[in-house]
C-alpha cells in the first residue's frame, strides 16, 4: 500500500501540472457528472469540484481513498480496480485519468470500460509519462545502476501502446472518435533532498528496491542520486502525453 501523505507531497505535485489541460474539454462542455479514474489523493477531483461538477473518484489503493475522502468530502469516493468499474452504462459526462492508464495490466479492456460508462457525446481525457524524458524519476534509476544494484523492473503492458499514434489507434479501436494527443513539457521544481524522501517514502513497485536495500547501500544510492540530480539545479525536465477523445454521439439512455 502506498504512503498517501508522501505521495501527495511528491508525485501528486508532479502530476498536478497536467490537470487543467486534462479537464479542458470537460470544462468547455460543462460536464456535470465527472469520473476521476485512478484519483490518487485527488488533484483532479479538486479541480473538477471547483468547476462545479458532480465528481465520483475511484482508486484501488485504500490509503489513497481515505486521504481523498478526507480532503474532498463533496466527492463520491469509491474503491475500484480497473478495468472493472462498478457503474451503470452511460453514467458519466466526462472521464479523466491522470497518469493511471500507464499502470494498468490491460489497456484495451480499460478503454472499453471507459467507453461503456461514458454517455454518448461524453469526453475522455488520459495522460501518461513519456518515459525517456522523465528526468525527475529516471535520475533514481541512474543512481540505482551507478550504485551497482541490479534493478530490472518489469516491462509494463502499456509500453506497447505508449506513443501518440499507437494510443490513438487503441482509442479508435475501443470506439472513440475525435482523438487528439498533445505533448506537454515542463520543469518540476523541487528540492532534490525533499524529492528523494517523498519518492522513497511513497513506496510503489518501481522504487521499492531502494528502501529494501541495507542502510549502507541505500546511502550509496542516495549519494549517486544527489550528484546526478545536481545537474538539473532543482528543476527536473519532464514530459507527458495527453489524449482527448469522445464517445460518438447517439441516443443517450440516461436522460437525467
């Protein structure tokens, strides 16, 4: 289970940069019923509530859900593990998933489920990291390698679909239309020592290997990390892709 407080201090702040762009279509269409898929601590939920939406937030991590529920009492917060969602067909006007699609074991099944719970004419927005332009996290991988620790993280299934053309094709196969994919680049400004602590304390499968090492090995990895992080002066270059799509309009079975 993730340390939700550490995640909120670290990764949630990193991922918050894409929230406005993620919700742009939903805001423009004045979407009333919004699903925050993979809500984490609720950065998308907060923004969707602020635009006046009725927000349902789902995540598979109990710690994330507990924190999101405390932070955002006006949202409906439920536990769900994609690709399965406990909702009726056509229940939402918009779905936003901020850096969740890249973690799923079955991308196509998740997109099919999003299509099912989205009303005709509703919008889908999903973001994911461009892995080869992620200095904020890749610096940890470099430090692990330079410390001589064997680290072979499993290849995620999403890697087979992570370029804009491939993901756009997958969305089309799932029945979505009007697909666009934008690329966003920015610099994540953070104190390197604080970033180290928040990433390691947050846990998760990718960097758990650091916390699992003997203290002297963890200290060696941290020393390499601080040296490598110094190249960026506290402003790590990062890059993400962001896809928008629409469920083709047709008779809406939900006339609420």
